[in-house]
C-alpha cells in the first residue's frame, strides 16, 4: 500500500499550535487532520480515484474525506469519540444496521461479504439485481425502509439505524439529510459516480472496507478490478482501427437517451478499443444522461459499427425486431443490418465491482472475440 507519512517532529518556533480537541484548520499543504485520542494520522494514496481521501490513525480508526467537504470519522469500538467540527460525522467501526439508500453502493458490501450489515433498503426486493441483497430482503433479513427521498423514519429509529448511506440524489432533497441527522442517524453521501475514470469508481471499495474494518480485503478486491484495466493497456498497441459504437436506450415515451461525454460508460468504450459516436454530447464534467433528437441520432449513429442497447433503465429486450419496434429508424442502421447489436444486462448499473469484467466484455465485442460474455449479450 502506498502511503505518505507525517513526520513527527518538533516544528520551528512560531508555528501555530494544533488544537487536539478537534480537527485542525490546516493552512499548510502537508498538514494532516488530527483528533484527540486517535493518534498519528497516515494519509493513504489513491491509485486513481479523485473524490475521496482516507487517513488511518494509530488507534485503528480512520477518516474518510470526500471532495464535497464531508468527513466521516470511523472510531474503533470502545474508543471515545473526539470533539469534531460540524463537517465531520462520527460513527463506530463496522456499523451493523445500515440504511442503504445508494443502490450502486450495495455491490461494495456484497464484494466485502458484508451484506449482513445492511438492515434497511431504499429498494424493494424485486429492484435488486444483486442476488445476495434480493435474497436478504426475501428472507426478511433486510427490510424496505422507504425511498431515499421519503425514508421511513419510524422504522429507522425503532430498529436503531446506525448509518445512512446516500447517493448524491439526496442533494435534491436536503431536508431528508437534515431530518436524519436531527434524529441522530449519521449520513454518508457516496460520490463514486463523480469519478472521472471508471476504475476510480471501483476504488471506492476502499472507503467501505475502512467503514467495515477490512481495509486489506478492500485493497485486494480493487487490485482484482485493476488487473482487467492493466491487461487491456498491455495489449493496446494503438495501431488497430477502432470500431464506432452507439450506446443508448429508448424511453417509454420514445425519447433516445445516451450518456454524456464525461460519463464512465463512454470512457469504458474508449478503453476497450471502441469509439463512442456520441462522445461529443454534453458537459465533460457531468456524469449523467442526455436526450438526443431523432435527426441527430440518425445522422450520428446510422453508420456505427456496433450498437449497444442500455437495458439498465429501459428493460431487457430479446431480439433486433423488438429493438426496431421501439424506433423504426433503426432498421436502416448499419449495425442492425450486419447483426452487430448488443445489449447490457439489467444488473450493470448495480455492479460497480464488476467494472473490470464489463470492460473485458466490451473489449471482446470490439476485437471480434468469440469469448462468452457475462454482462452483455447479442441480439438475434
């Protein structure tokens, strides 16, 4: 593990004395956050993620900082919580009654084999494509506690929720976070979707490994995903002609929806050896969907070598005929005529910790490999 250490030393006369009763207000670039009784901090270096920083303390605790300014201080069981400022939330190591309101985060707990720590879900059982989460709900081990925008506060309080993990969607309903914190329920907002690189999303496994008290496992799981990216980088000579790809879905109202150019899907297509025909669409700093007008869709995608239909929102489709029934323009598309049309499994959005395997599937499509795919399938 790559780390940078704070050198314990007597600093020259005149330096501001650090207040150990709370988080220090650092003015120097190399200053590290200190907390009373936590011991010396050790800053961990990320491989690629940009939206979080982790500090380990000599008492076994850790501090997780996100790029939004939030801080989550994880204190070992039995340790007294230090005084903190208003931007820092304190929880005990390895909470066991978590309210999972960020659906994309469930895969991290599944990979860490800590599904049992999730007691409350913001999704119904049928909305989970992670088998262990769905099974837990069907067995009553995990219970529905309202959507992220309308939590069942009574259930959360009655059963002693000790952490609410939210997505950035909660920023649209700030009153929810305010109410949860007012009730004494700590809130952590996951920002993995803001990572500019798809592997950075995977690296958030380290955040939840520190929350669960198994950082070594988190490191190993991340490296497993990183190996898929490294393998493609080794095999990429940069000389092969890239196949163009159109990634989209058609909404129930007939709108054509693709991803913005800063989105992780676009980057995965590029890393896998393809070229997204819609990569100019939208703001590079955003990671979300965008609607394409029919005329633009036809002009840009009709000659694409490959079509990849996104089933995570629009629902899975069985064959090319069903796809054409959604929009008759598709019958003229080159990829449709050549039978080079693929679709994602509905589980893809909930499977961040399978990003490496999804990337390998994409690479096999663009390279023409006949290897069996796990997360995409060809439409007949």
